[in-house]
């Protein structure tokens, strides 16, 4: 699938985002990140708390501008768009947050909440909107009696289905999902993930799926980007990254999780210590303070991204197997 512009649907090029945190200090939340999403593709973003996942998600849908670099949607640079064009474009990109309770007005019925985006963004008649809401509820596997109820009368899983239905109502091309199941009971998570997988196949919507949970990423995504202290340390097709992770951080993350599939188990390695504050990031490789393979050369600067011969799987580490990762990109 291609976009009208022939460009990737979402394109982050050398994006950096810092925040002023008082005095003369700036906190570098995202460093020199490049990420592309094609139409219909599902890309996972994984990393520990504070690694910059939500900041990237917000930049991807123009809720936050980058400090440096460019964010383009279907070829258009979001920073240089006129406000009216940006408003129109926003209908093509939607976000689902972790907390469905906070995302919905508690004084409106579920039916009204699901009708809202149709009222705002379409010229459908009242009858057409009602039919659309019923169809949406059925697609989200929500019983029709729920349309008369209020958010407080629904479970977290049901509310997250309402949020997903609302986000898809305007038929967006991109859905950013920021930890959409982490506030829900384990028992309802699988149902939501199954729904997302079905919707992705039925609607062709592309997704940027943010999660701490590698197992979820493995189940849902085509590609994965592993973040550490705001830097992309490894990325590639999910099968390749999970079967043969190259970066010591990805290896540690994978071995810390229990997978149902023994084929993706790796030798257990423990992550030592805590992720440093972005205000005290190490000078060279961001992972150097916890890396079991650290040597003084690692302090020389942010390691360049090196790719495998297919140009699909890459990592930033000076100790990658040279026969597997040969191509150095310009993405320093
Ligand atoms: N508005 C802000 N002002 C100052 N610092 C911020 C702001 N937003 C984010 N940060 C900082 O930027 C870094 C990245 O934050 P972000 O929320 O993107 O991480 P995250 O990976 O989504 O974490 P979590 O898994 O906890 O949601 C953190 O150190 C955070 O404290
Ligand atoms: S560059 Fe050095 S510290 Fe960083 S991951 Fe590779 S071996 Fe570890
Ligand atoms: Mg977050």
C-alpha cells in the first residue's frame, strides 16, 4: 500500500525533543530518532518508563512539536502546515491513551460519546449517525444496551473499546496507541489485542503501538523499535529482533520476559541497576552504565546505527557482529 504522496504515512526524521526543566537545564526526552510507518503497518515502540515513548507518540500526531528534526504525515511537514490544514489532517491520525476513564466525559451516554466524532467531522444525518453508532458498537463487540449507559457503568475493557470505536469513527489512517491495555485487568487485555488485530486487518489502519510489554508487541506488530533513554537502540522486523536480538539491552529485555513460545526464549540475563535520569545521561552509549559488555570505547559517542545486509534490522552498539551488521547509516 502507498499513500497519495508516495511517501511513508508517518515519517520522523532526526527528531529530537527536549524540555526546559528550570535553570539552564534541558531534559533530552528523545534524541535523533528516525522512524517510518507505511500505510497499514503496525510498529511497536518498547522501552522502560521514561524512555520517551509517549513523547514520540505525541509528536507523531502533532500534539507536540519536535525541538529539532521533521515529522511528516503523508509527505507534509506538520510544523509548516497552516492551522486549518493541520485540523483537517488531524482526522487522519488518532490517539488512544492508557486510561479510558480519563478520556470520556462521564456525563454523556456511551451512545452520545460514540456519536460525537461523527457529529464533529461528518455531514451524516441523525438517522445515518444512529446506524453508524450501532455498527460501530457491533464491530467493537459492545452489546447495544450499553449505548444507553454512562461511563461509570462500564468496565475498563468496555470503555477502552468505546475509545477505540470513537478513534476509528472518522476512518483515520494512523492510530497511536499509548499503552492501551496496561490499566486493564489481565483477563480483558487479550480481548482488546484481538480486536485491534482484527480492526487492523479489516480497516488497513496503520498503528504506532506503545508498550512496555514485549509479548504484546510480538503478537501484534510487524516491526519494533527499542528505545533506551530517548535513543533508538535497535529496530527491525519483529521476527528478526525477537529471534536474534543484537543489542545487549534488547537481549536483556527479552530474557527478562517469559514467553509462551520457547523458540523466542533467550538465555536469561538480568538488567543491572536503574535507567539513569535523562538529565544525567552517560556521554557515549546510553546503555553504558548497565551494559555487561561495556568497555571504555563505549564512551566515545552515540554508536552509529548499523544495519544488516537486507537493510531491515539495525542496532546501535560498537560490539555488533561485524559479519551480520555491516552497513553504517548516516543516522548518527
Ligand atoms: N512536559 C514535560 N516536561 C518535562 N519533562 C518531560 C515532559 N514530558 C516528558 N518529560 C520527560 O521526558 C522523558 C520521557 O518521558 P515519556 O513520558 O515520553 O516516557 P515514557 O517512555 O512514555 O514513560 P512511561 O513508560 O512512564 O509512560 C521523561 O524523563 C519525562 O520525565
Ligand atoms: S556500545 Fe558498549 S555499552 Fe553500548 S551496548 Fe554496545 S557494548 Fe554495551
Ligand atoms: Mg508513556
